C-alpha cells in the first residue's frame, strides 16, 4: 500500500466502530500506507455528536421501544434479494449525512486521501455526499461491522462494501450493484487462540466462568440473566458492565455473580471463559468467535440487536435462547467439551478465513488510477 493515503472515518457510538477503525489503521500502516483516523461525531458542530450519542444511550436505557421504531423507519430494509438497489433510494437519514459531509469536508481537503474507509454507516453516507459534490473522487469503502447490512449501511453509494461473511456480501451486491467482499470480521489478533489449548483447559475442569456481555455502555436488562446463571450448578457468571457504574452495582448485589467495569484486558478474560452470553452481536461477539469461545445470544437489545442475533443464529455462529431455562441448558451444554460446542467453535473459526485489510488493499490495487 505504498503511496496510499487512507482516511478512516469512524464514530464513537459504542466501542465497536472505533475498534474496527483502529485495527484497520494498524494493518494499513504496517503495509506502508499513510493513515488518518477521525471520529465523525467529534467533527459535528454545536456538540451535536455528544448529543446524538447521549440520545442513543438514553433510548436504549429508558425507551427501547423508541429505538426499535427508529430502526424500523431508517434501517430495517436490509437490501435483500428483490429490493430496489440502494443507490436508487435516497436514504431517510440524508439531512444528517449532509451535515456530516460539511463537517468532514475540511479533513478530506487537507488530507487528500486516495481512499476513504468508513466503519460507521452515517460516515459512509457523509462520504457519499462529498463525492456527489465533487469534494473528492477517492474510492469509498464501507466496512459493515455487524451481521445485518441494513439500509443505513448501503445508502452512501460506496464502491466497495467489506462484510463479515460472503452470504452478506452476496446480498449487498444484489442490493447495491457495487463490489462487496466477505473476508470476515476485523479483530485484534491477540484474541485468536489455539483451539487445542482451550480444549486442554476444558478437559482440566476450567469450564465454570461464563462472561455476560453488555457492550461498552452496559446496555440491556441483564439482572435476570445473571441471576439465572448464578443459580445454575457449576456456573460462575461474570458480568461485563462496561462504563455503566449503576449496572455494575446492581449486578454485584446478585449472590454468586461478579461484576466488572470497563476492561482493557479482554483477550485474557476471554481466554479464561467457557461461554459468553451476549445481547448485541457486536465487537465482543466477534472477539469471542476469534477466541474460540461459544456464544449464547439471549434477550438482545432493542433495534439492531434482534435482527443481528437472528442472523448470528442463522449463520450457525451462536446458540439462541428463548427464556431463562433455555439459557441455562445452552450454557451447560456449551461449557463442556462435546459435539455442539465443537461445531459452533468451528463455524466461528471458519468466519476468519481472510484478512479484511489485505482484501481491501488488493481491491485498491486493482482499481488504482
């Protein structure tokens, strides 16, 4: 990637989009590219970025029904087969994308990128607006960081969509007419673990720790989840409460449960876990797949959480649980060596069949000049 100037546009809306951007930046820089990473929300005027972030968090915490309604209006069309091409449908979020484009334009003019890579859907739309205005003619690449390529991801008219799996990439190609690849998720390589080492640990009886993930914001009503797991014989639930101090205090009061705040040692925590219970299907889920730890999706958060959880189950990457009893049964089976655990771990490992940075670099080389 010598000679390439890659502008990575993320957004501090949860941790996953930023983590993806940082990992891509590291890999591109290793290949000789000049890289700049910006947060679109931080560029918005009048502190609109923090306001949007706060509004999103408040909806998830206090009015999940509202976020579900917004998701249906702005995002629910995932561009499946038979859908009108996304390029022909002006996104309903276009006014916000135009505002983002105005905020991003000075960065683009200053850096003069040879390619712009977006890891947040609104960022991809803002880049599309800049290209329509002639501010830049650099290729636009959108990295879809979740298992559902909803309408917001597809509304920017990108040249290339980098997806988590090839089936998603096929649907994106049908919906947009653009190039799409499915090399797998972008995860810090520290999470990858030797499957033989994990099997040895389980055989030695290291099968009790169950991580309960709530994302960086500590979202979702997980007290019932933690209580059900704490009451199960041989299970030690450890809730990852992110930056939600109130949730951490409430979980810590559940007998038999352990509550953790924001942690920077997630590779080590996952290495010691037998199972992950997840409710969002975001970056934590991808990290667990990379680490070879089976996942149970339970009580997904409102809005995108439900279709993402459904897609993970359909891909054979996680086990879904409909109620507390099913959750305990699934955890009990998956925390021990056996065929169900092996199949799920193998499906997760197969997802990481290529390096997204390498595939993006290859596409850029093919389309240079």
